C-alpha cells in the first residue's frame, strides 16, 4: 500500500508535531497554505489546538502574547514568502518586546532558491528573518528536526526572551526515516530558561545605594510581569516600603490602588526621586532615555538596574549598580540581603508621593463621571474603569492613540499580566491577535478597548473570533478617525487624511459572522453593554460613539512628530 505503518517509518510532518508535543507545546496559531496545510490538519488530528487566522500578522501577534503569558514559546505557522513576510512584523515586534515566539514558515528548496530559478513563492527567508529576530535556524534533514525545534525553543525563552525563525523547506515534511531512529532524534529541552543568579557583589552594591537613598523609587517593567515572580516583586515593594511606578504591561503586579503605587504621581516620582531601581524596565523612549526634564536635574539620579541582558546596562545613562540575572533570582537575593530589619523609605518621601497621587486622582475624578452623549475618552473610560474593577480577572487588550494613552492611566489593573498593549514599539494592529491568544491561553474573558483606526489593522479577525466562539468583548472608541475625526482636505477634493467614514457601524461587522453587536452613546449604555457581553461569554463588538473632536494628535506623544517650519501660502 502507499502508506507505511507508524511502527516502521515516520516523516517530517510527524517529527515536527512529536517534537512540539514532547516539549509541552499544545497550540499553533497560523494561516494554512502550501506547504504547511497538511501539517496543520495533522497537528489538529493529533490533539494540538490549531487556530487559523485571516492574516499571518495576527497569528504572529497571538503567538507572541501567548509566549508572554505562558513563558513557553508561542508558535506561528505560515506559508512561504508572502505568508512568511506577513509574519515578520509580529516576529520583530516580539523580539523588541522580549516575547518568546517561534515563527515556523514553509520555504522553497535550497537548490532552487540558491540558483534563483523562480520557484513558487521563492524567497531566501532565513537571510531575511535573521536581522529581525533573536535567532534563526533552517532544517534540511528529518533527523535534525528534533534538534532544530529544541534549539528554537531554547533560543526563544532563555536569557532575554525573543522571536525565533525556523525555516522548514517543503521537501522536509515528506522525508521519511526509521520510526525508532526518529523518536530517538527528538530532544526534550531540559531547563530551557535557566535561572541566572546575580553576583553577590552586585546585590551588596545595589543595597548600599538603596540604603542611602532619601527619595527611592522602583520602576516595574513588563519584564517583571513576564518573570512570574509576583510574590517576590510584591514583597520587594512592601518590605522596602519604596513607592513604585508600573510600566503599562506591569500594571497589576501590585493592584494599582496599592498605597505605594506612584502610577498616578508618575511625573513627580520620576522627577524628584534620587535613587531609581529598574526591574525589567529598559531606559528607552518610554522612560525618556533616563534623562531630560522628565528626570529632573541632570545627574541627580542614581540608577540601579536589574536586567537579564548585561549589555542593557549603560544603554542610555550610567548605571551605578548593575544587577545582571533573571528577575526572580535578583529580587530574591535583594530580599535576602535586606533582611527583616529594613527601615523602609523615608516617610516624608512616601507622603509626598501619596498626596500627589491622591490629588491627581481627585482632579481626574469628575471627568470620569460625566454620563452624557456624546462621550469623550474620559467619560467612556470611566465606565470601563468600573467594569475592570468589578471583574479583575478579565484581560484588557488596548491599542490606539488617545484610546491607549488615556486608558493606561484611567483603567486600574488588579492582577499581573492582565493588561496587554502595544508595548515597546507602540505598534497598531496587535489587538485581535492578542485578544484571541489571551482567551485561548487563559480561558478568561477578554475586553479589547480599541481605537477605531487601531481596530482596522486586524479587524477581519472578528470572523476568527466568531469561528472559535471566544469570550471576547471588543469596544471600539469610534471618533471617526485617527486621533480625531475632524481633519479636512484643504483642497476640498477628498476626506482629510486622518478621518474615516463618519458614524460607521463596526458592530455590524461582528453580526455579519454571528457575533453580537451593539451601538452605545453614553457611559451607562457602554457599561451595561459590556456587562451583558462579558456575562454572555459570546463574541461581541460594541461601537462606542465618541465625540470626533475629543482627541489630541498622537495622544501623549505628539512631541515626537517632526514639525515643518516652511509655510507655503
Ligand atoms: C503599524 C502602525 N501604523 C501606524 C501607526 C501610527 C499610529 C499610532 S496610533 C494610530 C491610530 C490612532 O487612531 P485610533 O483611532 O486607533 O485612536 P484614537 O486616538 O483614539 O482615535 C496610528 C495609525 C502605528 N503606531 N503602527
Ligand atoms: Mg480614533
């Protein structure tokens, strides 16, 4: 017969599936097509969850955030060339954000690619992927699949996590080999992300700095969320008594309502602190590179930095106490060194932060209470703030400009790894991929709060969400455009470059695929519609009508825009 018994022979298809399953990987996010359609079907038949998307970028973003949430590499599976290219943005974004994922793409045979003979979807994918990811490998022989998958897993999660590319040429899948030898060629990765302990001298140096600090501050980065050392991080804040600022995806490591939270007093905390302990937070653009007026007087700061990547130190400003290692090991060592008698941060400083925080919250409060139409960002977010407070285990996905920047400060988070957003690159389009993986990996309800432009980058996945019947409630802040809905074309010929069809009904898109849709005009209507959606567990899209004039250009980062000094008349 044309088939062999699995006792005698195995092949590339089965070796890839067996290698992934052997390493506890149970889910694949992808888009089918030549040469990987059957791989997906066979993986599904062998009990793996295989979720097919409408665009590879969204499958890649799902794989990336699955990695962030589980600490196991998320798997994105694509066809060659165009499918591979569509996955690259997610691979590069994962690498920039330190999310562990593996982009597995089918590819053309080397002999044809290297002779540039014009194969179907021919491209030298490995060469193209290399600069955009942490590591890239190609496998040509079935007996190397085990090692190839093992190397990809270890590269993705060890040290600083990131994106890995694994190139599998079409002919590899149908290559057969002896079944027993095949089984022996598989590798179960031992200790894929080994603990990396800090040098005791680095701990002593860091504690000396903290002990002498008059106005200490802790900054928690998304690395601290990824580490899943939640109790240690909480103990570090509470035992040291040092106020902390959580970066966006670190919110919820301690509840945002925590007495030592300085999130609502961020500018005072950054400007007036004297010693700053960075925990899994890079001094990049999100922290003004550690210099300038954000950080007060030049040279007034002494930075302690915990990071697993030694080369991160001194990237922007001098680090007086580098602590290199994984966050769990480093925080545990700091706590050991602190002992039980640590006197805590100076009371006056803690009080300064507390009063500033309370004042800022009080100033914001009235804006969140307005219950009129049309909504603006503050009044709509005031409603969602209450929903998350009442449903703390829901996962919040968030992207946009005003929709993102204002939600970050207005919606408090109460548990770790519950806020998933655009991260280090500020990339639009992560929304639906993140929402699908958050629902699939955690089983928790997902609330995706989307700018209308941001949603548009991945909006076709509402069909994917309906097809898998996922508990995702999408709220679109529909202000008719990017930043605002009011731009016009001075020549009068076209719509303005940043506006959309006015008063569009995104909710009808969800209904087109069997999901629930609603349009709301007031915060009360919005709150009730979200509660109905989250109680139902059904895919829902709520079109929240926002005043088109309410937003500001580029949200909080308009200053990054170049300005022209030439005014043509
Ligand atoms: C892949 C990519 N392409 C473009 C951009 C530039 C951008 C940043 S924010 C944004 C959308 C803002 O409009 P939205 O309606 O979502 O939000 P709102 O302010 O509430 O109206 C764009 C297009 C980015 N960051 N990434
Ligand atoms: Mg908008």
